[in-house]
C-alpha cells in the first residue's frame, strides 16, 4: 500500500461517473474501490491511525452491503444510483488520502500536516455520512442485518470525533521544538530525535534516506511554483531528517534491495530499446520532457510546443491533422531516458531543465535547515578526521550524498574542512572508503572554492593516483570527472598535464571505462588540450587511436565530445599527422554523414579543414575520393550554424580549387584565418 501514486501528495482527484452508467458497472467499481480501501492494514499508518482505522472500518461494512446488492442482482432506482455516484467520488478521495498516509517516505511530512490531514478525514467521513443519510435503503433488496449495519455506520459517521491523535500532536510539537534548537545553534538531544523517529516507525538509515528523497522531490516541485512558505517547512524537515540519518545510525545501506531490483528491471527494458527512440523527432536531441500528442507520437515538450505556436496543427512525423493539441506527459519514457542517461554517463543536468537549475539550492531554505547543515558538517568532519575506519567510510558516504544536489551543502562542507580529510582518505586500502571519498570530492569540485582548495592542498597527485590505480573502476571514473572540473581553470590545466600519469591514465580510461567513464575521460582531455602544451603529451599517450575507436563504436554525446578533442588536436601539424597516420579521415567523413548532432557535424568540418590546412597535398586527395563528403558539406552549408557554414564553405572551395591543374594545393590566407575560429 506504499506505492508512490502518480499525483501530488494530499491532492485527491476524483472522477464523477457518467449519468448513463449502468448500475451493475457502478456497483462493480464501488466494490473495487471499497476493497482497495479495506485492504489497508492499520500497521501501515504511522500517523493518523485512529482516523484511518475508522475510515477503513466504515468502508469495510459498506463493502459487505455492496457485495450483497451485487449478488442479489436487484434493480436499483435512479435515486439509489445518484447516491452511489456521490459515494463513488467520496471513496476515490478516501483511497487517495489513505495512500498518502501510508506512503513510503512521506511519514514526517504527513505528521507535520496533521491539521490538514485531520480536516480531510473529517470532510470525507462526513461526505460518506451525508450520502448514506439520503440513500433509500428500504428500496434496496438486502438483508435486514446488512441494512441495520449501514444505518449504524451512517449514524456513527456523524457522531465520531475526527481529531488529531494526541501522540501525533505531541510528536509534531517535538519536531518543531527540535527545529527551534537548530535555529538557536544548539545541537538537539539525541533522545528527542529518537523519540520522534520511533513514533514514525523510522528505525534504519535507509528509511531516513527515503524520507529525505521524498522531501527533496517535494521541494523541487514547490520551488518551481514559488511557494516560499511550503519550501521553508520542507527545507526544515529535510534538515531534521538528514541530521537524524547521519547522527543516529551507524550503518548505511548504500544500495537497498528494492533499488537493485529496479535497476535490473530498467536494465532489461533498456536492453530491448533503441536509444535513438529517446531523441525528439524534431530537435534530434534527447528528450527532457517527453509528451505524446493525439496521433500517439512522442516529442519533447519544448519542440512540439514551438511547432504548435508556429501555427502547425498536424503531426510533424505523419502529417496527420490533429484532433486536438493536448500534450500528455509520457512518464514511462521519461524514466527510461533518465535511467539511460545515468547508465551512460550523460549528466542529468544536461538533459533535464528542472535538475539543471540548482540555483534554488544556493540557500538552505530556512534558518533551521541552514544551522542543522552546519552542525552536521562539523559532526562529519570529526568522524572523517578521528573516527574508526567504519565511521570514516560512513562519513565520506554522507558527504557524498549531501553534496550531490545542493550548492549550500557543498559550501557548508567545504567551509568546515571536508576537502582535506577526503583527500587523505584517497589512500585508503578499503575500496568502499576510497570510492566514497573520491565521489564526495567530485561533488565538492563543482563548487568554485572546492576547486581551489583541492589544488592548493596538493590534491592533484592523490586524485591522479586514484585515476591510475584506483581500487574500483567507479573510483577511477570519478577521478577523471574531478580532473574535468579542475581543467575549467586555466592555471590548473598545465599543472595537471605536468603530472606524468595524468593524461596517459585518462587515455587508458577511454579504452577500459564504461560509457560513463569514457565520457568523463574525454571531457577531461577536452579541457586539458585547450592548453597547447598538453597536445604532445596526449599524442604520445596514444589518444588518436582511442578517439577513432570511439567514433567507430559509440554514439551520442561521447562521439561529439571525442570530435571536439580531435578538432583541437588537428589545429597543429603534429596532431594532423597523427590523425592522418591513424587512417582517421574516412571515419571522420562517415561520422559527418551519419551524425544527428549539429555540434558533432561542426566538429567534423573543423577537423577536416584543419587537416587540409596542415596536411595539404597529403589530405585533399583522400577527401576527394570519398563520395559522401560533398553532400554532407552542402548540408552543413545550408543547415548548419553561421560558423559551421563558413568552415564548410572554406573546405568546399579548397576541394574545388585543388581539382584545377594550376592549383598549388595551398589554402588561401583568408581561409587560414577563418580556421582560427574554433568550433565550441
């Protein structure tokens, strides 16, 4: 009964039956609803037990009444059907309310919304009582005993006191008192924290995690609506639960069994799908918000909305005239795309507008949340610096989670000194500790001050050591990602390149890593080769064959980023010669022909133009023998960006000039100047 419903919490959508619905169909629908409500076990409610139990009891009796009506197959008058229609609406809402009260991860929020929840129970129980009062029981063919039970339920529904449980009321007061202690910068008593969690039935680290995850999702939704008051409450509750998770529980479950099952299931589904189905037919990019139109075809919301705004009322894919322009969210596909991005190293921040904007996490959201985070940061630093090995590992994992999606948390942890101790843990011989430490550092490296502390603390060498000899492949891949973030700072690029193992280890990861690892390595190399002094190091490490292999065997953003590295290396003669020696020209031309990415096509043109500039007579004849090149270049010329079109025009002009017997095969000076504008 704790399955997450596809609706916002404490919202109760209900559909009124059609006036022409047959009585038998209505009875069957009521029975199904009543059974769903009756199946709720009292133990599934950690708050509002008495009110939930009363609602379940009443509907359980009503179920007996409905089943007897169905079995008797007696005719129902119009007035009875009207009453049952109202009861059908009430039962839908009661089911939603009970689902929320039993919902996994929502225990704390339901407790703190006690007044609102109690009010809803009162309204809905009275709604059932009203419908039963006007129900003409004498006209319905049921036994006397059942009729008397229903009459009794109707009377009790009016008399029953629908109030907040005293235990819930006290627990909610305890939470508010603890939040006040946070605001006054006083660490709460652990016994007070345990008392609240015991009341909610939260007795493990993983159950705390589920509460935090739910609150975080609610905060994102409320932030998008600008509901400041709700964000303040949710932020405070998340700070409370995060503090409890880290301080009260010594053991964490890094990946629970239900998560493993979900991942396996998603993996099986993904293995049967073509990732190209995740691209919008209009933009050809991964869909961030897939929606389905009336023809059954799916597009990215932004793309199809622009299509409609331009006055088009036909399906872009089939040309069929649309009966309406309704956009239905494709929730299943959205989840598959998110899973695909996670498994293939495509940052969700690149594919989701909502998760890309972390600006709302610049502040904690409330004074209580801010102070709880600062106190928690100090607590974790103590564990990182002087705890037992198991405590260090758990503290590193907590830092990893806390810094994953909150800028404020990153700042708090960096200010508290987490970076230094995490760097120290990179030399751990425990694979889990090393992996948690490097992943936590990765999150902190996204914060501007985190980058500088890593660099100034001599963190480059231990990070490169993990990249080279990490105990787990995931640790190596996280180390590569850190180097990517550090390479965004000009002065760090040369310093990273000067470490002998840095670039060779990134090149090695291009061959042995998962898709995510290859992605991390190639973007890190992209950042490093911006510094010309790193070109020779990358070429000596054998980067060109690895990049060409990616162009042959991979697809998507990984190919685009690899082309970006090739384009940068091709700008100097040494890089050009390495690319030509690797027989890469046909591969680049084929990629230009087959790529669906505009950026990827621009990089291809940039590579080929640089090869012609630096390779001259050696390169042009090879290009002239490739039949698909001219058509691909003309396509970029007409459909590419202004910059890509200029480069395509220069390359076409060069190929045409070189066909003339009197051509020197040298590129005009103007084209050389044009090539100096990098495609980024």
